[in-house]
C-alpha cells in the first residue's frame, strides 16, 4: 500500500443488499472490491493485492471456509475475517483453522466490525521473538514449534497464539476465562480453550501444556 492510499479490502458476500451496505460502511476507511460468490472471491484473492478480506461463510459455488483454505494453500496470507450467521463454537473453530484471523456473527455492530478490522490488520515494527517451550522453540511469526530432535510442527493461528501466551509467562497459571478474553470472543465458553489444548497435545505432547486442576493451564516442559 502506498502512502496516502486507502488500504484495499476484498469483500466476498453473495447477498447484494448486505454486500452493498457493508461496502458502503467500509468505504470511508478502505477501497472495497465486492465479489458475489466464492469462485470470484478466490480469483480476486489470488490475483489482487489486498490488505484485508471479509468473507461470508455461506457462499454459492465455494463456501467461505473452502475459499480461505484454498487461499492459504496458495500462500495468500492476507488477514481475513469470516462474517456469518453460523456462530457455534465448532463452526468458529472450523473457520479459524481454515485460515481466518477473526470470526464475527450476524447481525453485527458496524463499529465493532471496523474495530476488529483495525486490530486484525495492525502492523508492528519488529517480528516476534522465538519463545522457549521446554526444549522446544516456538516461532510465533511462522507458527512453527521446533525441537532439536525432529521436523518442525506447524500450528494453526489460534494454536500458536494460545501457546505463545502461555510461553511468554512460563511460571504463571492462566485461567480459562483469561485465555478466552485474550484470544477468543466473549460469547465463547471456556470449553474452546480445552479444545485447543487438546489439539496442541495431539500434535506435540501432553506435557507441552500442564493442567492445573481447578484453575487453568500453565506451560509444561515439552519433554
């Protein structure tokens, strides 16, 4: 993006009325391009230079989760927010694991959507430093957990964020509500933390994160 140019946003929404309203809503802050189905969104996502994407989940031809998964497989790292009427924890996890950076349910507040886009696209000057996880090392930028003994383990965005938060303060026990507030949305219950801890343990080791019964979680020794 050049200096004094508005950031470019790809909006993929099949409802022409809602799509027009969202485009109008965001036009003050972004140069918005609207795609009416997943196939068109995939083409624009692969060929355009975007600063952010807002993707409806229930799209014709290719739904939003499939669209984001395809873009991520092709190396497109543009921050993306899924905007949808489907808001169960399982649906949110599926969308986040497919490559979404955030997930917002309809109906939505216009100010909150703008704020989430600002947070999602906020840039920082320095790359995050690697974090020690016992004998492992977490690279938050590449979302890889490396050990001296084998191949790196690739983590999803939320897995990496959860592990990074725990590893940043290895002596601290984090409660489930603290982790939900920092990493997810207020309407998500504490069970979403248990789910992601399970995912991490399944990928690496049960000892990566230690359960402190009755309280929450703490970084383990990863041995």
